[in-house]
C-alpha cells in the first residue's frame, strides 16, 4: 500500500470512528454529516468523498471488517479437525466481528431500517450483500468438505446454508433485545443449534 493510499485509509478510519461516537451519543437521526466533519476536523466535502450519504457511513461502520472472514477459510480448510469444529470456528469469527459494536449502535441501525428512515433501502441492500458474502464463504467451506468426502455426497448444502442463516438472524434478534446476553452466550446457543443441524444431516 502506497503512502497516499495509507493516508486515505487513515482518514476513512478517522471518519468512521468519529461517526460511531456521534451515533452512539446523539443517535443516527440527530447526527448530521456536518457534525461528523466537525468532530473529524475535516471538510464536509471530504466526508462526502468517502461516504456519499449518512446511511453509507453507518453501514460502513458495520461492514469494514466482515470481508476479512474469508481470509480465515484456507486455514480452516487445511485443518485436521472435524466438520463441526471447523464450522463452529468459522461462525465464531463471524459472530465476533458482527457483534463487536455496542448494542446501542445496532439498535440505531434497526431503527433506521424498521422505521424506513432516510437511506433504509440502501442499508438493507448493503446488509444483504454482506450476508451474501459470508454465506458464500460457508458454501465454499461445505463444498470443500464434500469434495474431501468429510460430509456425505447427498448432504444438501443449500438447506444447510438456509438453516445456518436462520440461526444467525434469530440470534441477532436475541442479542439486540436481551441486555444480559453476552457474545459467549450467543456462541454457545449457536453451537447447540449447529450440533443439532449436523446430526440431522448425517
């Protein structure tokens, strides 16, 4: 990465961090791009160059690390561990990244979507793209395990992916609505459901 690119990335991270603090302290709706520019000590035009809308800035906070999940896949594929252990590890990575933000910020995201506030369609679209990216990683994992004959040839990958996605969606709702639920609690709950899934699809 060149000097200019590093400088741009540093500016982008600065914007994201300031926006995150503002969204948490005064809410997404009340925060303006001018507020973000002021706290970032940058011009408003610079903010818009990096994030064309406030909704893109919000989704940027959530998606900046999600694409890194795929980088862990080669290590998992070469592991001697069984399918269930590797799958749990892969999903633990996803959960850790997904829930690294405070619940308050997650709830701001949900408010924008469910109340159809400015940018909600764009947010839904980008969240769907992020979900699709992770599900592609899961598909690649299963296809590799099937090719290596670690799961039966008749094992239905499409159904497995649908079930895993449903598990993660319901767990996200539980996490958002239950203040006492920790990330470790979430992982344990998902592991139990994955064990049930793998037994049913043996």
